[in-house]
C-alpha cells in the first residue's frame, strides 16, 4: 500500500516540519529600531532629568535644601525665589551687562566675518589662500595665552572699568571661526550671480549687501547662534576683565551669587541658573529649524 506524501507548500515549511531533517527553530530577533528607541529614550532621560531636578530645587527653601533629601520634592513651593534672584541677587543687572557685551561683539563679529568670507571666496585677488590660513591659525591660539597681555593693553589704554575689554576680546577670539564658517558657506553661492551683477553695473559693496547677504542669511543665523552660546556661557574672559560688581556678566554673577547678608541662598541660586539655562534653551528651540538649514547649506560645495 502506497503512502501518499504531503504536498509541499509554496514556502516548503509544512513538509520540512514533518521530516526529521528540520533544523533548530530560530527565535525572532528584536528589531534594530527597538534598540535605537531604547538608547534614545535613555539619553533623553539623562539629558532631561538634571533640568527637572534643577527646576524643583529652585522652588525649595534654604532649610528644605539643606535638611531634606536632595531628590525630594519641595516641602513648600517657593515661587518667590525667582523674584528674589532677579532683585536681591542682581540677576537683572547681570543679564543687562551680558547683553551689552554680547550683542555688540556679535554684531561686529558677523559684520567683519561675513565681509572677510565674501572677500576670500567671491573676490579674486592674490594671497587670499594665505590670508585664510592666517585666520585658521587664530583658531589654534588658546585664549588663556592672550588674557594677561590683553589685560595690560586695556589697562594702559584706559579701558579698564568698562565693557569694552569684553566686547573687543569676544570679537577677536570669535572672528577666526566666523571667517572660516562664512567662507565655507560662500563656496555654495554661484559666482554667476555676482558676474551678472557686475555686468549690470553693480559695485562690490552693492553686490555684497544686496546679493550675498540675503543668500547667506541662514548661515548668518547659524554662526550667530553658535557664537552667541560661546560668548554667553563664557566665564574665563568675563572673570578676567570684570573687577567691578556693576560690570559682572551673568556667568560671573552666578559664580559669586549671594543673598541677604552675603549668605548663599540655594533656592534663588538655582532659580537664577534656571533663568539662564531655560532662556537660552528657548532661543535654540525657537531657531532650531533655521540653524539646521544653515548647517546643511555649508555642507555641500556648489
């Protein structure tokens, strides 16, 4: 009597399952995307949790911070710590000094850096490659090496006791990176636009202001935001050139933050740190898309 063999399916799995030659069953592997999501979630927790802890600490009283656990919630929510940080802690003055030092330095840096990038990439003249190397060499000079000579120069020039040492130092130290980045962005701008403008009778200044600057506005925003964070978070230069409490920037002010009678009030201190951190974070979140467009614009050579 003949035994009818089962017909093979399209995949052949049913017939192989009945035979004795079937191999060991494979366990379903965890998708790679799941591991990526797990890693991203862990990194997100690592980044966000310190911000949450800092915000909760800013709402604690001094006794609550010193006597209770560091990880505990505030016993009483001290929202007045923020107003105390702004007034008693002189945070408003520190923010004002930072803006008065950062904004002029940023304006000078972008103006000079954009003009230099335009001259180095769009204009044709002898020695421009060597000039770009000189700017790149400026990026390799540590700021710590030039602080003492600059302090002597500013003192002899009578600039001590003002914000001009900060403005000039921030501009000088940030200019090499600004020139390098703007020169990179100008490589993506077609030169035919400037040749056509020259044929139409436009001069160098008109071509620079009316054609080149609008084309690199995303790059200007990106470079400006990067330099803004560098300058705003600076402590070394500001600590060197501000020997007066009325001229302290926000980072120096946070370093010497005290409450009434010179005692450290941890609640207002963390409130001041929160104002500084979340303020700059909101600026970045608001301009995030334009910054990414600026970064990708300089990645491809036209």
